[in-house]
C-alpha cells in the first residue's frame, strides 16, 4: 500500500453509487475532501474511474468481484458510511475493508464497538469533532506505519481480544460455510421457532395450573425494534442546508 501511495493513490477510498440516502454521507465526505485526498469511485462525488470498463459496469461486476476487491485492497483507509444510522445495521461497507486488510473509517451503527475484534481496529467518524480533525488523524496514521499497523493487529494470532465477540461466536447456533450448522437466516428461523415453542409450552403449563404457574409474558414487536432515528445532516445543521 505504501507503494500505491507513492504512485499517487490517495490514502482514502470512497466507493458509493447510492447518493441520496438517509445518512447524508456525501455531505460529510465532501467536507472531508477539503482536508485530505480521497479517491472517489462510483456515482457519488466521483473523481476517479475504476480501472476497467467491466468494473465500471454494475451489470457485469459486483462489490464482491475478485478483480474489484484486488483493486480496492490498494487503499490503506476505506470510508465506510452506512446508508442509515441504525442500531443493528452493519453492512459490507464495514466488513469489506476489514476482509481486505484496510482500516474502515466508519459511521453507522452505534453498537459497532460491541462487534469489533478489539478496541483498535476501526476509526469512528463520530469520535472526531470535525472532518478536519479526522483528516489530521488519518494523515498522522498514513505517515506513521507503526501506528497504522496497530489497527491491523487483530489479524495476528491472539489479536481478537473482544470477549463479548468471542463468546458470541462460540455460542451462536449458526455458522458460515459450516456444513454442520445452519446459515444465519435458517439459524434465525430456528431461534424464532424455539422461542415460540417455549411460549406454547408455558401457556399449556399455565392453563393446567393457573393458580400456581403464571402465564408467559407477552413479547410484542415495537417500532423501536425496527425503526431508525430521524435522518440528520451528514455534516453541519439543517439550517445550513440550502432550500434547493
């Protein structure tokens, strides 16, 4: 990656083609670009082209295309801003740079820290008071290999120190590419079925002995379980946004 930097690549990559999203991410990235070089591909704030016409054509290439992944891996930092800011919404924008050995510069789920391999593996945009302060920190890491590599230490043996994550992986009832376990969708279906079965058994026990055994507590989905907060500007205040 240091060699690609010497060839003129920016430290930061931005790859988005959905531009008008609730998180208003382009407004933040546009301001960040004032303070640090960003190579932007896709349709949003584009200032560079992907290397081949095949990759530029979304009908023939996907974000998991091996050729695209090899190209994206040239970058040290990937801007990873979710479409919306929701508690449990973490997507490939976060996982892809980690898979490629780059450092995500992330804005999205407030609970993201709970699921990181350690407390030094991503850069959280909201930890910085302004895009300028974020740019200064990224520039510092870009020029200091030892400090930069601390963000990739989780890839070394023993580097995953988040005990909550380790316990969750150990005890989950689904797997990835594991023929002995269901995938996460089937695993969730089993989770729902298990809880429904437990509720039915509790209802039967209560019906048989209502004076001794209480009925099961109701579990009803609320909007808070599925809703995302009201969108806010990606940078600045509502009053600063032109009416047009």
